C-alpha cells in the first residue's frame, strides 16, 4: 500500500524513494498516511520545476527560485535578468537538482509535523 502511494507521486526518483523510505522508518501506519498526505501537497515534481525554469528564463526571471523558497536568489535573478540569463540557463539544466533539494526540505518539514502531532 505504502509503495503504491509513493510510486504514484509524479516524477519520483529512486533516490527520493529511498530517502522517504528511510525517513518514515519507525512510524506507524497512521503517521505514514499523514506524512504522505502532507508531503504530496508540498512536493514539486521535476517536470513542474522544468516548467517553472522555462517560465523563469523567458517570462519572469527568478520564478523557479521563488517557487522553491529562495526569495533572496529570486529577487537577485529578477533584478539581474536571471544573472544575465546564465543563472536561468543553469537552473534549467539543473531543474532536477532544484526539485530534489526542495523536496528533501519538504520531506523533513512534513516528517517533523507528523512527529509533533498526536497521530
């Protein structure tokens, strides 16, 4: 059941899958369900990040950085037109890494929320 829910997440990578499996180790079934509900709402798929990076390159410089919560970098990209397009192009190439780093932060945040709640 848990594996099916994890595999249903769009664009999940084997590394993300193993990170989640190790993170939820020791949680009961109700906590795992709560974790998956919270995490799936916060998670960004790599394809979403690719779209945000493309929009950041052509329309709103730094959009991808605003989406992942890097407000300072987003403002810098906005004021420098994506660091003269070089930063935006690098983000476009590294969109999977941006998504993975963001998803790791959201995984730990969701895990803390579940552990602090009374499930």
